[in-house]
């Protein structure tokens, strides 16, 4: 998978995550500034934590301001649509979000590996990239983060990371490993959405 395609998918994921932040802000009746804050932390929060943990300098969105322009455009577009048009189909955002999640997982893992991190750390960085922004968004919106509930979300990332690790260790190219990671994480998330699958919930102590 070429760098151009990966970068394009990265920007797509950034836009989708920004829109999800705006939607949460709308449900919480926040103002324009609140919507932009949630959009930013959702879209770049996980990658920022990753880069800070890895000691990457400058942080990716500081190095390339296009990410901020994408967030701004996606956020304003979402705000206009929310105020002037009927709500989109309920399945659209979860599916697009799943694509962004899978891509962010692969990008985070690959960046960590390129910086010399061991495989287990690289997978962890991938999960943080994919889930970190959404966790910050949910905390700011005063709700339990999605990844801490029964949703199969972070689990899909972890499985994608395991597939990526196996393909890398077997000597396959980075392109194949990255594609395998994205596809496996995406398929698991989409199946979970389609059939409403979830992890078992902890029972209360009696």
C-alpha cells in the first residue's frame, strides 16, 4: 500500500474523527468552540499522545498543518449539515469511523516500529493512536469512553496489531503487513457493528 494511499486514508480518518467530535458536542449542546475542541482532540489526540510517548519531534500535526485544515473543514461542514439537513443514516458514521480506526491503528504501529520501538510497544502505540482521541473526547463530554464499554473497538485494534506483528515477523513487506492490519481490524469492527457484538460485561459482586 503506497505512502500516498496511506496518507490519504490518514486524512480521511482525521476528518471522520473530527466529525464524530462535532456530533458528540451537538448531543451535549456545546457551542461552536466546544465543537471544535472535541473535533481536534478526537482527530489528533491519539497521535499526539503517541508522538509524545515516542519522543517524536515535532508532533505530526505541527510538522504538517494540513491536518488542522482538514479538521477545520470537516468540523465546519458537519456543523452546517447538522443545522440545515436531515441527519445522515445511522450506519454511515460508525462505518466511516471503523475505517479511520483501522487506518490509525496501522499508522501508529508502523511509526513506532520505524522509530525503533519493539513490536509490543508498536502495537500499543497503534491502539493509542486509534483510541486515544476518542477517550479524551468522551471524558470532556462527561461520558464513559467507548473503549471502556462493551463495544468491540479497542479489541479490533489489538487483533489488527497481532496480525500486523505476525506478518512483519514472517518477513512480508510493510505494504502487506499494513494492509493485513487495516483489513483485519476493519472487518472485526464492521462485523461487531452489523451483528451488535460486544465483550462480556463484568458482573457485580454479590
